[in-house]
């Protein structure tokens, strides 16, 4: 009997159907730059006008084992928002505006319904970011992924005027740190969160926990809460503050101490964060108490409720908070830039008093 | 006992060491556009000057189950070339020049040596493409990948002058098809090739097959042969042919019949390919004979020795072949553009006579 590609485990029909279902989702994200119906092999996007020295800004990321929560709950239509957020929030940190996004979705045998839900989330994320979903790949890798599992990678491109790049060189002693609230764990630390809550404490994903505050909210919903996309927030900050915006930091893997020093290149400066300046969300208390997980490990693994930090001139704090609130975020004065010697050897002091 | 991130299966030290080893590999690919040492969260690349209406061209891809051949042979330092090739060759089809590339490398627990070898291949591919390796993500997903396995996704961005985009509208009846040799299977059809050669025929990867021609060449080496990157070839064609270059087609998943019609939007035109115009490489004979795999299935699954097809004005064939040979490729007159009715319902006729 002759052997066919389908015999080898590759279901071209399912792949084609998924591609057909994705097309209108991507079309709905089109922005002015997209050159549609050209270039069947690649996506085309016109460099926007009005820049003297346009610089492209690009980042790639995945969503880590937050995927496992999507697999376990069967809720697949928001993990794509996380994917866009993780890539776009990185791109935003230099003051850039997102232009477009591409996604890579890999599974053993594609489940058309799941794949469509995932890409619907990606498209929703692109709309929140103001980025066009310019392309994507649905990879079929028989035998490499367990049934019902998949991996996701994302890729974002933005643009910024060269003279307006936020490189942290404007940061000065006495600048303020403005914190922007996260929506929960975002997409970091899930291996630890899952180990503590689901494995060791053996909590069910449909359990409700007193620490979560909302009595009707399940643990699964709290763990799947999509990562916030700060595109509108950053556009608002850039417009409102101009040169009084000195740096932006995405609080991703490594938490506040692992990320904040990255945006302050002057090694004579440090960052003093007042952890008592905001209420820590309940999900972090749930993880810390049930592990237990020590405070230093919590700080190095999770965002602890802060998704983005802006370093701004001290007199710009009210304008920064107002711009962020106008963009739909919660924001507050989180701390200040201090001499490095006051912030310890890693240039970050997290104060709990 | 308190629980740490490391207890949860995430080895931050191994991840950090891999990132340290990757940094010099990426640095070695830097081109003039890269803004180094700025933007710790994202890569920055200045839009090159000299364009009136610059258009960005972007594509994403993986390498499919060619990965499984890398796992089985333990040879990990060329699969990254395949990754770059699959993305960049798509971008080239509109006549674009590659600018930069990003990679996503995901495994359960990172093997630093394997990860470094993979990214060394990515960097080698970037050099062949003239693209800077602008960023990347090494994702650690405990429990999602089998030990020793990993997945790879790539993202490429190129640039083209808007008025010079190859959109296939210049294709005319009587144009010639110029074939450019592939180096083997490239990165398509591996699920079928592995099923036939490794599972059903139970051949060893260190076996030598008479069909491969070279008596010292193992099956594993033949299956791992890196995908050709056609960046120099396309740059040479664009420069030599100008407006006599009408379309470019990357022969990827779906083979010649699945890809060629995509670059000829005029539905009154078809493509006639003379399969006897070149010797089919031995690896394809090995697969067809040992499956057996029927000729139509071979045609729809594999590139059959043709990695790229240029549609050119008939009088430009000698110049096209000369430009491609000067870029180090083998090229020949593969066929012609004919009326669609002469090419059958799918507008592609593959003639074996």
C-alpha cells in the first residue's frame, strides 16, 4: 500500500480548515499600514510616515506554563492576549508604538476549535495593542506535543523616533517611580504557582479561595486572568509627559528586583520601592501562605501586583497618574530613585514598612 | 520547608548561563542597523535610508519534525540554519532584503550545550541571510517537552521599496520559470520521510543508501542537510534583472503544485513545469521507492529538488541563471507560463516526459 503524508500523521485538511478560520480574525485587526492581498508568503506593512529617524523595536516571547492552566481549564480564548502582552509590553519600554504582531502555534495534531480560540485571543490582544496581526504559523508536529497541548510564541514589531528612545539615561536621583497595576500573575512564575496551589495544596481549579477576595471567582479564572497590555497607557504617558518620562520597565520574569535595574544604566543610582504603597493582590498571598514561599522568593518570581513601572520627574507624578488612569489603568507613586548605596548591592531596595 | 522557583522545576541558573553563551553569538551577527546596548527588553534596528516608501516584510515559521532528526542524531548546530531559511525565504519572495531575525527556543529543562548549538546555527543562518539576530527567547516549560526535545520558532523582518514589490502582476504568458536547486528536503515533509525511511523501512540514521549517490554520506546527514538560504541569490536576481523579474516562489509545504499558483494572481495563466529539465536528487528516489509513495503524493509533499522558482521575462533567462550561479546556486530553465487551460484546474502542470 502506498504511504501518504496523511498516513504519516499530518492532517492537511484540519490544518487548512484552521488557516481558513484564522483568516477573518487576522483581517479584523488590520490597520492603515497593512498592505493586504500582496505577498502570499509574508506579511507587508508600510513604514509609517512622519519619522525623521525611524527605529524598529522588536521582541519575542512565550507565555510559559500558564499554558498548562489553559489546558487544564479548557479555556483557550485568552491565552493569546497574554502572548501579545508579553511581547508588546517589552517593545513599549523604549517608548515605542506597536505596529504588527505574528504568532506561532504548534501542536501534535491540530484541534481546529482550540486553535481558533487561541488565535481569537491573539487577535483580541492585537486590537488592545493597536497592532495588526500580520502573519502566523500553525505548526503540526505529530508526536512532539501531548494530546490537547500546544506551545505558543509571539513576535512584535514597533516603531520609535530615534531621538525619543527611552534608554534610561535621563534618570536622575529624586525621580519618582510610578507603579501601574498588574491584573494578577500576568505570564510569569506559573511553574511555582501551579506547584504550590495545584500540586502541593491540591486545590481544584474550580475552587474559590478567600484570599481572592471575590467570592464567586474561581482559582482557575484568577490564574487565567489575561496579562494587561500597556499600549494605550504608554502612548498616554509619552504624550502627557514628553521629556519628563525617563524610563519604562516591564515587570516580567525576575520580578521587581530582577527588572528595575535594567532601565537605570547609571550604576550610581538605585531604586527604592515602597511595597506598602499599594495593596498586594490576594493571589500572591494565596501562593505565599500555602507554599509557603518566602518573601524574597516571591519578590524574585512574581510581579506582586505591579505590571509596569514608569520612572518620571518628581513633578510629573500627578500628570503620569492622570494619564495612566485616563488609559484605564490603576497607578500610584511606588517609590523613588535614590543613590545606589541606599539601595543595596543589586541597586533595588524593596521596603515593606 | 519553603518552596522555591527552582523546586518547581525551573532552573534559572541554567537559563542564565544559556543566555550568557548566546550573547556573543548574536553580537557576531550585528549589522549597521542594530542599535546595540539600548533597550534591555527589546531589540532596536534603524530603518535603513534610501527608500522612498519603505515597506516591512515579515514572516514566521518553524522547522517541523526535521527537529526529530536532530534529536535522533544529536546534531543540533544546523537546525537553526533551517529555521532562518524557512522564514527568510518567505520574506524574499516579494523582492525584499532581510534586516533582522528573532528566535524562540523552548524546552522542558534547558540543556545549555544543546541550546548553544541550536542558537549557533541560528546565528550562522543569520550571517548567510545578511540579517542581524536581534533577539530571542529561551523558554523553559517543565513537563511540556520530552527530555532531549525542543521546539523552535523564527521571525524575520525584511524591507522593500513599495514600487518594487514583486506581487506577480507583471507575470505574462510566455514568461520563463527558472528553477533554483534545493539542498534536499529543506524543512518540509519530514513526517512522511521519517515514517517511510526510519519507521517502515527501519533504516538506521548512520546507514548509507545507494540512492544518495555519495557512498560516504549517511542517511542522517542527508536528512539534516540545511535548507538553502536564498538571500544572496535574490539580491543578485533583483540587481541583474530589474523589471524583468516578475515573481519569486518559495517551494515550501505543498511542493511545486501547492506553491507556484500563489505567485501568479492572474487566473487566466498557468504554470508548466518540466520535471525532466533537471535530475531529481537521490533522497527523493529513496523515499518514493521505499514507501512506496506515489508520484502525486511526492509532488504535493516535497520540493523534489527545487527550492525557489523565479518567473522572468523569456529573454532574461540567461541573465537570471548567470546571476544565480554567481550567487553560488544551481539554476536552470524549469518551465514556462502558459494559458491556464493548458495547465489543468489547479493551474500547474508537472510534466515528466
